[in-house]
C-alpha cells in the first residue's frame, strides 16, 4: 500500500455513496460463501476417532502469530481451510510431510496429538498434548470473516479457544506507545471470564483498554464464540510494522504460554514457548506473504 | 440472526419498543444509543450476530455490570448488543459496525424480520442526516427531525416537541441564545424531502430500515440530527435528549398499576412530563479522538 491507500485504510468513514452501494449489491452475496475445511481422512480418523474435538484450539491470524505456530515442533499436518476468493496460484507443492512455506497463501491445520487419546493416556506413551493449531497465512477480507469463522468453528469442538491477532498501532486508543514497548492485550468471552472468576485467577495478560476496538477475522472468531456461549480468549498485539518484530514475537509467545498455564495446560504451554521455538520463529519473520490490511 | 440470549430474554422483546441506530454518516445514531444506555443503565440481554454486519469487539463499552461484586472489568462488547430496561417495554439494540458494502438491504430485511418475529411493538430509529444536503429552510431551524409511521406516534413526537421547546421566559432571560440553540426540539421531516431521500438514497441507512418497517407494517419513529463528520459527541447527546423526550411521550403498551390507579397515561419511561434527566457519556468515549498526550511536550 502507498501512503494514500494506508490513509484510506486507517481512517475509514461512513460516507458511502448510493452508486457504490448499488454497484456492490450484485456481487456482495459472494461474501456469504463458506470456507471449506479439508482433512487428512486417515490421520483424522486415527487421532480423532470421535470427531474433531480437542482441549485447546489456537487460531493464528497475523504474520507474527503464524511465524510462532510454524516454528512449533512435533506437529502433524491434519488438514487445511480453503478460503473463497483466495487463489492457490503461486503456492509451493508440498511433498511428503513437508510444511507449506511461509509465503504460501494457505491455512494449514496442525495437531500436536501424536496418538489417539486411549493410547496417549497409557503410562510411558508420548506426551499427550490435546491442541489443534490453525495457521491462517492468507488475508481474510473483513467482509468474509464472519462466514469464515463460522465455517471453521462449526467443524471443531474445543473446551477453550485462543485466537492470536494484531491491530495497527494507529488504531490503538490506549496510553501505551507501540514504538517503545511491546503491547499485548486480551479480550475474553463471558464464558471464559466466568471460568476465570470461578478459578479465582486473574488473567495474566492485561485487558484491552476501553475505547479501542478490534475488527476483521479475530473479531469474527471471538464474536462467534461469545454468541454461542463458548470459552475463548483473543490475544491482540499492537504492531508498528506489518512483518512483525522479534521482540513482539517473544512477548506474544510468553503471553500465550502464561495464558495456557493459567488454564492448567502446562504441557501445551511448554510446547509453545521454549528457546528452540523462538529461535525458529525469529527466522521465519518477514518471510510471510504480504498482508495489506489487518481489518 | 443468532442471539446469545436465551428464549426467556427474547421473550422480553415481546411488545417492547426497540431503540436502535441507523449506522451511517457521522455515527450519530450509535453515539446517541451509547448515551441512552449509559444514562438509563438497562440490563444486558446478550450479543446478536449477523453475517451481514462487519465484526468488531472491544472491552467495557459501558460501566461494569453492577450485579457483580466487586465489579469485574473486561466485559466483551460485540458489533450488535441487546439491552432491556427492567419493568418497562423498552429495549435497545446497539450496533457498532456497519453492514457490509452491498448488504444494506439484506441486513435491513434480516433485522426487521427478526424483530417482527420476536414480537416487538415498534422501533425508534436514531440516525445522522447529512448536513451538506440541507435545504435553505433547514439551515436556520432546529437540526433535529422526526418522522412517524402512524398518527399515535406522530402525536407523541408532537407532544415531545412541545416539551423540548425553550420557554418564553428562558428566551427573554437569555436573548443571546442563537436560533439554533433555542431550537433544540425535533421538527417533522418535510414530506418532500423524505420522498427525495427515498428516491436518491434508498439503499443507504436509514432508508432500507424504514422501507422494511413500512413493508412489514411495523410502527416506527425516525429521529435524525443533521451533522457533519467530526466531533459528533454533541450531536449524539442532542439526539439522545430528543429520543428521551419522545420515549417519555410514547404511551406504554402496558401501563403500571400506579398509573392505572390514577387513571393517567404513562410514557415508556414512566416519568412525569418535563422531568429532567442528566445525560451520561459512556467511559468508552475516552478514546474517540485518539490518545491523549502529555502537555509537557509543548
């Protein structure tokens, strides 16, 4: 985006013309086309014989969080989310068990579970970490975000969801300065807040201050969970640059680890936040496909 | 439309008047509903979701829930939220994000259809009107306008108009008041201007909602304020004050026992005529125009 396009993106106004609305109405129905989840049938039947159910679902929606997710080791590719309007042209051809490249416009779904629950529960088995990771490497237009969120969340059942998103520093209305510090904030659904109150715990990540709003895919995901009474948290980072910064990456990983530990998921926290993951994630920053806008 | 609240909460909408904004120019409707919710402190019924509305989330748009002790911060706000005044046939539907480009008509049909199915008695639409499109006759008069779908609501608005007029004593005491300041009550929208708007801007809010209400026979009052984009907090307050006067004048579908015993007609708010109601701005307005900065830098 040039600086004029950026100004339009960051200072929206409601002055829509009649002609614009009329011109858009003929093709606006395409916003309601659902996303399609495709699964590795053999693996999903083996690891999830009772359907797509997990303890924690993590969805990464920005380049920084996707870099973190890609760096997590011992994950298995389980499926992908195909978004309407997202072309697969230019994507790499993945062979064997290789992961897609950071620049590919894909949305892979990974699992950290190495064995079916019955096997994993046996003494001496591999560490049972019941986590599904969705790494959205393409940009979901804000008009398509509600239906995309519905398409994915209707297919996966989880006890708790964590969404990782970003907002531009120009849209942040709080007192912190994103150019001087790493700003990460949390939003929670009512169900998540209730669980926290019952546990008597205080959230480890500061809440997004009043007066600031988040839009786009992260907002659609959290809104869906709120309306359906599901427990979910959104961690949103305030970014100065689109490609992400190592310091913000580490802060996000630390916040995610703290959040998972506060929910009693120490194993998942250890898998997400360790030296090897951070080193690999730092290398992956800046290699992602360019995201034009966040909302 | 999906709604977080259960069937018992939806039951509360039956026979109620719902106040909602038409999300358009200068966001005046949403600002006015913000003021009304912060002032009247209705009960939060739940979040509503529509695939035709852009998503937005934030924390603590209003004061913390008073039923929790101690009050807990971090109450999630979504694009569409429903509130109900306990004991009154009055509800608020706040909308914080617009319908998607090209989906205004679809959203209006979805929303009005859902409200009709829930059994609401009528709507009060709060909206901004483009100040650049004012005719000469509108420049020097009150900047508030109303339009009602039936005689009963029109009479209520006219009664509210009389309450909103400054008294002759006030004008005498403060002759320096400008005509605009003196005219803080709503005038009826000129029929020819309404017809022109429906012809030229029928796809833009509030007109899709108005058309849907008329098509489904749902009574409505449209309350608008001419405004230009900028710091519209003042217009929001003014529109909220006008809405309170109209709500106080609209007859309650089921008056309270006290009003029945006295044989008086009771407004939706159950307040006596000309009752003063101090308006409050919600805490979320603190960030309306960006972050504050330390004055020491100058």
